[in-house]
């Protein structure tokens, strides 16, 4: 994987220093800058053009939600990975809808942070494992259009979509469903075509918004 340029955004200087130190051990991850709030982060993104913004939520001047929405609108090539202590639905879902490509809890092990950065840098979605089932069930309960939309998908496509929402890669989905990787890739392409999605991040956000998953 090529080098991942990261901007750290958190109002705690000690936390930023700790994350910077952790990431320094990985040759393909470079911290290009820091910001103490969302307003400064927006400026730094324009100046530094990072691949990924590692974003906190609760900050003064501009919070992580507003900053995420603006960054994803103005700099669509930049991915936003949320790093937060909050595991509530009212925090997670709005941030994904605002354009965030991932959500990781601060209690997660450091290996998960590296994995999350690498995942979102590739244009994919990363959700903390403890959050995915909560989000899926929440959206299934509140989407009145679920039945109409799901009719457009085959049973196999629905199965694959469920696995995508839960963060599985193509090889992992292939093993889970006893399919070839090429077959999984073909079904994923069909999903994107039917739903008019252009990348995995869009596909997962759409699935969460419309409850297009099974148990």
C-alpha cells in the first residue's frame, strides 16, 4: 500500500501526541499535520491535502460532525475516520450520513486504528465491530421503504450486502458464502449498478440508511 497521509484532529494535545507516536512506527503512514478543532481542520485539509482525517467529535468552535460534512463536500477525495468515545446511535449514524468513511472507538486496540486507516484510505468503510449490528438494526426498524427497495436485489446480493455492511472484504465474503472471489466481485458490481452507487462507502451508507440487510 502506498503512503497514507493523515491529519489528526482532536482538542487534546496529549492524545494527538500519543497517536502521532503510535503511527510513527508504521512506514506507510505519515502524520502531515494536526488541528485542535473542526475549523482549523478544514483549513489544514485545504493546505495539506491529506488522504485521511482522523477526527474527534466534541470540540469547540466547530465540532466533528460539522467539520466532516464540510470536508466531505469540499474535498471528496479526502476520507474522514471518526475516533470517538461515543458509541451511541445519535452520534454514529449522523456522522456516516455526513460522509465519514469510518467510525472507531477510542477504547479499540491500536491494531484496529491501523486497520481502520488502511481501510478508509482504500475508499472502503470501517466500522468498529461493536457498532455494526446496532446500526443495522436501527435502520431496519425505521425505514418504511425497505420492502420496496430490497425487491430489486436477489437473495445472494442481499447476503453479500449484509457482509459488506459488517466490514468483510471480498475474500472473507467468498469464504463465508462458499463462493469464488470473482463471483463476489461480480455480485458487488451488480449491487452498485442496481443502486446507482459508485464506491463501497456509498454502498454501505445507502444500506444503513435504507435497512437493506438481513439478520
